[in-house]
């Protein structure tokens, strides 16, 4: 007995400090930059942090995803009045649509303390205690009610630090969600990480009238055991390198340029007789090559697509290819007349 | 390994000694002989973050250990360092994605990347199925061989895994 007490008294008794940070920014790039800054600049071994945040309409894709496969890229600017932004986060996982009806939660810990199930159970517990609604954690670390998903999961693990984040659908606009994530029928070949499509549900369907503020308060309280939350405006706390990170996250090079190499193939008619089969290879988001498969006898000059090389890829590039081929066909026709 | 290190160390002492510098021709020959011998001792060394490196001459082949691949789960994407990039020991040099998590990859030694495993980029599951062979990640030209002394050999790494300190 005595020995046991001695052992206990010698054991390092260091309670882990906890902080709940509530971001006052609703800009996806600002929040992602602040999240990244915390991850790279703080130590979490003795001080765990939960960051709660909410964004204006956006689609957030995983670090190694292809935006043209995951989001309705051409229509995003028209979906809401200010458009739906596209962002690439630094963690893995799949694509999500979110707006001010979503609550994002980032659990920062040391890598050793990283425990996704533990965090997800905390969320489920907070909802169950306050609203009596049962949320379960499935084997993919999604939060589900019945067979519908209310949140996914993504994480980033470093040498010492880690974070796990997820986004709860509280009362998000499901019409915008479907449109923003509308699956395109483009023929893309890639080894980029692809999202698993699932049936989704807003918590408001089960808990009418639920607000982001209520939920934020309840989860914060479950985490901290008090309501001593810190409200932060990342804009005020920004140091120069956080601004730089935000600008990087907002840039075309980050969002689109980081797309894993892919090829996209399309067949289209040049006239009633000629059907062209075009394959474009895209590296770092830029056109690396344009190759013609079946040209049905259309003779195409070498180097006809040279001007397209290194251009930022955009779905409209197929129109440019079609125009070039059409011109080539006209040229052939004219030379035959002469 | 111990014998090998002793030989290398002895060679260095010999190399530095004034008496031998006078007969530098003989000296170079001895060092050469020993450095050729070094190739035959290629052994897998580990970091406490579960990367391994197998050194042959000045080139180290880098991968992750069986413990690491099993902890990660199915790897679905591998971002490997580009050839010609230079890194310092423990630098972040890429990432592996598995079960929705992006795990940073660190280089166990300093140097310049001379090759990356394109097969792993195309088929990341090779890391799970063959982490010490087909699932190697990149090759690096070492510029600080003394760093190898800080790494663990197979036996030490096994002890380290048992110790729960990882």
C-alpha cells in the first residue's frame, strides 16, 4: 500500500490544459491559415486546443484531391450571390460543401494524443446530453444518424503535432450542397484521393430550431467543463507569416496547381463525318500535353497545340482544342480546293 | 556492424596520422579497400519516427517500417520528394495519405534526392504490401554520413518498439 502511494506521488502529475478557441472569421482561407499556424507554431503535449469555426459558402477538398472530379467547378461562382469558393485544405480525406449552417471543429493534440474516435464521441455525447439525439461513430470515422452522415473526418499528422477536424451539418443549404458537389461526367484518369459519396443529413432535421451558436456552446462546454471560451479574430492575431499562408491557400497554384497528375479525355465531332478523341494530360494543374486519338483521317500539323502547353487547365480548354481542329480541317479543305 | 565501424574508425585514424600522410599512395589504397568493404555491410537503420534507411556507398534508400505502415492503414496517396531537392535530417519531405489522414514524411538523413519510387506513386498500396522492398520511397545521396550513428539497428529498433516510447 505504502509503495503504491509512493509510486503515485512520484508519477508526473501534469494536468493537460485545455482551450476552446472560437474564430470570429467566416473566411475559409483565413480560418485554414489560422488552423495551420496553430499546428505549426504551438505545442499541444500539455495544452490541447479545440478550435470552432464556421465559413461562408465553400467547397473544401482534401490535400490530394482533384477539384474537377470533386466539385462543380464551372458553376461554383453562380451558386450563391457571392459564389461558392473552392479551397484545398492541408489534411487528407474527401470533399465537403459548407456554409454558415456548418460547424467546423479542429482538435489539436500532440501526435501521441491524436485520437479521432475520442473526439467524435465527445461531439456525440454533447448532442445526446442536450438534445437526446443519438449520433454514432461509424468505422470510417463519420458521424451518422441512422444511415445518414452528419459529419466526415480528416486529419493531419506531423512529427510532434496532429490535428483532427470535422464539419457538422447543422442547417446547411442542401440545394447548394448538391449543386456544388454535383458529380461531373468527365472522363478523368487519376490516382488522386476520391471522395466516398454518402447520404447526408442536417442536424436540424432531428433537432428543429438548432443553431450553430447553441451547438458550439454545448460542444465547447463538453470539452472544457466550463464556458470560458476564447473568442479570437484571426485577422487581429495575424502575423506576417499567417497572412502569407492565407494568400498561399487562396492562390490558384495551391487550390488547382496542387492537383495530382491526371488525364482527361473527351470525344467530340468536328463535323458530321469527323469525330475527334482528345486526351489532355495535366500536371501541376497545367496542360502538359494534348494528344489526339482517332482523327478519322484528319491530318493535323505537328505543334498545333503548342500554345496551350503550360496554360492553367480549365474545362473550356476543350473548346480551344475544337476550334484549332476546326481551323485545321478548313485548311485541309481549302488546300484540296486549290 | 560494430566490427565495420571499428574498421572505418581505424581507417580514419590511419588517414589522419602524419606518418601515413607521407605515403599517401598506400593510404588511399587502404581507405579505398575499406570503403569497398563498406558496401557489403548494407544494413537497415531506423529512426524513432519509423523511417528506415539502407545505405550503399553514398546512396541511402529510404522507406517506412512495417510498424509504421501498419499504424497508417491502407495508403491511398504518396507524395514523394522531387529528384535534386536537398534536405536536412528530419526535414519534412513528403506525405502519405491513409484513412483520411495526411501524415508528413521525414528524411532520416541529410542529402540530395537522386530518385523516387514511381511505382509507389502509381500504386501506393506497395507501401503496405512490401514496405522494405517494392515499397521503398526515395533514394538520397548522403552528405553527412555521421548521422547514421544516431540511428537504430534492427535489434535496437525492435527493443524501441517494445519500450512503448514511440
